[in-house]
């Protein structure tokens, strides 16, 4: 038995790559259809994934938001909306990841 612990998505990709490809394809297709700019899409994605307490997805999407031009305060702001809407659990879980992924950025204000 391997001592390497895979996260859920990596495990799905390893064990059932066809299912992972279907999920990825549908997500990417829906993101392409949205009539929003890339930064807004990524900020919404961060807020929703924070609300459902999915830190792995937040870790993946914070760099994409940064690449699209989002500031640290915009990313934290998007995640904080999740706390207002869904309670603080997801925000508290995801906040350290957001800070780590934006550590090189300064506060806007």
C-alpha cells in the first residue's frame, strides 16, 4: 500500500480518468458559456468553493484569479462573501490558503 496520500481529485483522476475528464469538460464548458470576464468568473468560483468548504479548489483558482488581474483584497473579499452567505466554516478553512497563495501581494487599501 502506498504511503502517498492523494487528494480526492487526484484519486479520481488516477482510478477513473474518464469520469474526471467528463467532469472537467463540463465545468470548462460551463465556464466558457458564462458572459463574464475571466477575473469575475474566478472570483465567483473562489466564493462558491469557499462556501462549500473546498480548499483544494480554492488553491487551484486563486492563481487563476491572480492571472486574470484580481488583487489580494478582491480574492479575500470574494471569499468573505461566502462567509456571509454560508457561514464562516469554509472561509476559516480556505483563508490560510488564500493568504499563502497571495503572500507576495500587498493589501489594496
